[in-house]
């Protein structure tokens, strides 16, 4: 045991070297924190063991500073950084913070860095200049399955959440799934969900029952008022934790983006000194449209543009909070949307709208920003999607996906670093509900039922079927589709790789009055 602990401590000598000689602007690791949180979590140390380890670390650090020159300490620190990079683990020093911002129903062509000239989004434009645009990033055609994919790292069909769920639904993420916040907590993160959850409103399915320390927001879409009946809108429950704290009417909804943003900024300030995961799925810009009063009537694109511009302002406030907290270089921020826009928005230059597997239904504007790690001002066209968020975030937190179950997502960190431009997916499945309607592989998009093939490099708008000219590509795409359907089943058939959703026997509607 002594040798084991000693080897663990020795393996982090270089980390202590970094603490002894921090690079300019690098926060000094507190003594006793030299063991990375993943190792600390694995060891499950008792308080007295922690104390003893701290003493050993302090002693070793002193000896290190006595024996080695400052130059040698720098060499050690650099060697550790290189080792981290080789292992795909971005951790060198404190674990990076992770912020995932998700817009609701925002289209590919709705923001400046993806071509909008209608909506003013200077903060997202700036985020793209400081980071990487992911130009072939896929969500799902609708809300719930997209969120299931982000939280589980699996195709929604695999975890049996392929359809939109409604207030009082009996289903949610199964307790046996390992959600992204649960996995990050094991790595030592604190976790918060602020915004639209849409993965079940029963107590056992709420964010605080699925890995988040905190929750604040409207638990489903903003058109699901009582209870998705004729009024199709208000009132809506605003929750904190597992309780309804307010009932929102139209005015209440107008203020919701600003309130989410204030909560997010406060959370960043409060947790800047420890690794945190902030998941910020906005209610904006899903219909009915509720821009805040400061933005109403200000855009050139009606209420929709007003709300897009408020969303952009919110991103700006979050990034400012990160900068002001001095954690810019150790905070990865990902911005994306949960599906393409309906007709009120723009998916230009893509074909189709929300609720379809045309590119416009599920290819979404996505930006990753992490100064010093993600190169600035570049675009990556490798095929990837929101099933990859879980493995990628876990990788930068020093963890790895569970080996005891199928996880469809892949680690995108090499793409994000710019050290690779190759998609980790031979083929990415495009599902509508339980049906595998299409596949994206490299430049090709293939539709399984119609036998249509589009060359997206030449025809991003999917206007010309070229299947007849490329029988070899069609044959390969069919093989990919067969492999997925062998695993997950064809259409409504449940394949061997499908796992059950969580289900309660007697669901209840959330009480609208607190
Ligand atoms: Ca949506």
C-alpha cells in the first residue's frame, strides 16, 4: 500500500513542480490537490488518509524544490504536459471547467458565424473567432432525443428515448444509464443544469435525480402549458431543484433568458476555484417567442431575431464571466442547438426544417472555445454530433466511458485540438424517432428508404440525387445501415443493443402553483 501511494505521489511530482513554478497566469494548485480528482475518486480516501497524503506531498514538494533547479522543475512540468497531450487527456494542472450551452430550435443559418446576415450575433461571432466552428455537427430532429443523446452519449434509440415527451410522461433516463453529470461528478466536478431539461418531469427523472447538484429552469418546452392543451403556452412551471418555485405567464417567460443567464454567471463566479460542469439548455428560441423587454423590437427579424439576439447576448455574458473569473484558459465552452429551426428560423444553406432528417432538421451550428487548447478562428468539417459530447467531456475531465455497455459517441478532443481532421465516425446515424432514415459518412448523405445519395461537398442543399452514379458508395452506406439496424433494430423493432428507458407506474402532472 505504501509503495502504491508512493508511486501515485511520484507520478504527480511534475504536477507539484508546476505548482512550485506556475507559468504566468496559471493558478497555483493548492497543496494536497496534486493528486488529480479522478485518482482521488478512485481511491475513495478517508479524511485521515487525505491528511496523511497532504503531509507526504508537502514533504516531497519541499525536497523537490531543494534538490532541483528551477530550470529542471520547468522541464518536469513540460514533460507532464506532453504526457497528458499524448494520452488524449487535456489535464495539466486543475481539471478544465466544462460549459455546454444549448439553444432550442436554433437553425444552422441563424447566427453570424454560420452565415446569418439577418440576426446580429456578435458574441457568437467572437466565440467562433476565438475557437473552432464544427460545421458538420449533428443533433436530432427534435428536442427530447437530442437531450437524451447529450446526457447518455448514445443514440436516443439505444436508450429508448426517441420521441418528444410531454408533461406528466411516465418516461425518462433509466437509472442504470451513466449520465454525463454523474460521470463528471466521479471525476470531482460540481454540476448544474440551468434551463430546459425535457427528459422527464417526474421526480426520479429530474436533473437533480440524474447527476446534477442543482437545477433551475422550465422542465420542458415552452409550448407545453396546461398541459399541452388548447392554450399551448402559459402558464409554465419554473423549478429550483425538484420544486416548482413559480408559475410563469407570458411576462414571466419574457424574463426567462435573462434569469437563466444571471444564474449561470453567478454559478461561474461561485465555482471558479473548482472544476465545474455547467449545462445551460436555453428555452430560447422555441415558439412561442418570448424575447426579453430589452431586446423586443430591436432586431431586423421580428420576435424571432429579437430572441436570437438575446441568446447571443447571454453567450456574451457567460464568456465575460469566464474571462472575469480568470479561468478562460481552463474552461471549455461548447455552443450548439438541439435541432434545426422550424420555418420561423433559417437553416440556410441546408435543406429542410426541424422534425426531419434533411440536413436542416438536424445539422446544427456548433462552436467550441477553449483558449490555448482549441485553435482560434478555424472550422472543422469532420462528421460528429451531440452523442460525442459525453465521451469528449469525460476525456478532458480525465475519465473514460464505461466499458460494460455500448456507447455510440466518440472522443472529439483530437479534432478540437486541431491535431486531427478525421471524423471518428465511419457513419453517423440520422434517426427520426426509431427509424434510421439516413446516414452521413464523409461527404455523403444517404437516405435508406428512398435510396437517395447526396454529395454534400458539392451539393450542401441536397438538391441532386447521385445514387445512380455511385453504386459503390450506396453499397457501403447500406452496409453501415444494416450494421446499425442489426444492433438497434429496424423501425419500431427493438434490436439487441437497445436499453430500456426509465418508467414510473403512475406519473403525475407537475403542480403549476408552488
Ligand atoms: Ca428543440
